[in-house]
C-alpha cells in the first residue's frame, strides 16, 4: 500500500504544526511548510519546505520540490482585528492575500495532479468567524467567509473527479496566533466600549472553560479524513459547535438577539 502524501501550510506553530505531527502519526508522509525554515527545523515529519503562500514564485518552487500530493491542508493564516472603520485597507488586503488567496494559490497549484490521478482531499481551515462574523473582526471574518464560499464551489466542482473537500472551523484555540495579526484596536477610540463588552465572549460560549490546544483541531481534522463520507464542514470546539448549531437553527436576526443577550451587549 502506498503511503499517502500530504502538505500542510503554516507549520511554524499551533494548528499547522499539530496537524503535521498528527497526520504523521496516522501514516501520512507529510511535508510541513513555513515561511522561515528555522521555525520547522527538527520537526518530526517526512519533509520540510520553505513556502510563502502569498508568493506565486514560492508556491511554484514548492510544487516543483514536493510533487503530487494526496492531501492538501490550507492552514496558513493571519489575524486582523479592529472596526471596519479603523482597519487600513492595505492591511485588510494583506490578510486576504494570506487567508484567502494563499489557499486559492495552493489549490490551483496542487489540484491538477489530484484531478489527473482521480483522487485527493483538500482541507481548508477557516474559523468560527467564518460561520458568524463577530464585531471588531469584520475583515478577518470576511476572509474566512470567502474561503468557506470558495470551498462550497470547489467541492461541487471536484467531487466529479473523486476529490473531497473538507472545511475545519475551529473556535478559540490556545496558540501563538494572536502574535501573528494586524491589530487596529484602539483602547481610546470610538469602539472601545464595544470592545469591553465583547471581552470574554468566547469564554462565555465555552461555559467558562479555557481554550483547547491545537491538538484538538488536529485530531478532529484527522478523524474527519478517516470518514468514508465526511461532511463538508466540521466545527471544532464548544464555541464553534454552539455558533454553528445556532446559525443553522434560526434566522440571523434571532441569532444576533440571542448573542446580545448571552453576552450582555447593549451596543
């Protein structure tokens, strides 16, 4: 039996790193990638590769080095916080280039070989913010909503060729992700009161529990891969599961009213 080949983006820390290791434990020959090779030096996977998902040249070089894969995990991402009014368009564009167009670049790069071999799986890691857009993270949520939409179209298109598409939607996860973000929150700005009211919202959704570590996401992703007919979307974490179930069960207006009551927001 041939060992399945996988590529995972954004393996410096967090979800990407945990996913690369969990896939390795489950029998995949994993190529872990990151913008800086020093951050994945010594990672116990089959291969490592320098990859900047916002660079066409870097993506082409990675394809030439890695070759065809059976599994693509689009994990690389950056955060962007602040009101729609205050976030700079340049930073919003940069976030989209990583979170959305970065995934699209990798899909376009590795999909042709999957299509020719008649099999493969593409996993796009989005966010609970791709289910419901929270205040003060509109551009981040927009990038994740966009990736969710792309995934829907992609799944319809490539299922014909024997290729599966999975969307993993983590809630709050304890990682170093907060250090990799564009932060436009102004503690003295016009939205400071809203930020104070929103503080702790995810903790409330988790029933006061701490955020889980990235291993939870990696395990959920790998469990989904082992299903014969996995669902398109898999929310991960209590907060993501609550939001996903609520959005599916009610209109948006009812959902918003419920969230305002739950978090005590009178903004």
